[in-house]
C-alpha cells in the first residue's frame, strides 16, 4: 500500500520492504534539482533521521526517514542525473528501497489525506 508524508515523500510498503520516492507536487514546485545525496546500501536509517538531501538552485532540502531499516538499493540513475526528476512519472521518482524494521503509521497519510493536506 502507498502512503505519503508531509515532506512530500511517497512510501510504498510491501511485506518487509519499502520503496520511497518524491511526490510530483514537490517536483513541480522545485523543478531544478541539481544534486541528490543518500547513504550507500547497507546503511541503517531510523525514523526521523536524515534519509537523503536534495539540492536545487536555491537551497538544500533534507528529507527524514519515514521508516526504520536498512537501505538495500538506491536509484543511481537519479543520483547521477538529478535533473531527470522533472521528466519522470511519480512512480519513476523513487529514491531508495529499504528493508523495513519498523514503520510508524501515525506520521503517514493515505492518498485521500494527502490530497486534503495539499
């Protein structure tokens, strides 16, 4: 099932794995992404700690982890060419995949809640 965060992330959770990406709403408003920084696969992340950073021509934006777990994969195409974000569908704008140890659903929204939030 797909959930959304107030930080404009989407999180698709299937069994013990989560794919985390950036919502189109954010990309449309921050079109000039120039850099993406994320830890290497194998690194552990914790809810509320930094997951990745995006830089655009104006600022750096830090995104916090919506789950606790271990990074198992990064989207190297986006890391190598961040400008691709503006031309991809939301499903293609995934940043990483995580083997999940814990999810706190109180910080996440359903699609209906997310649409109301925006």
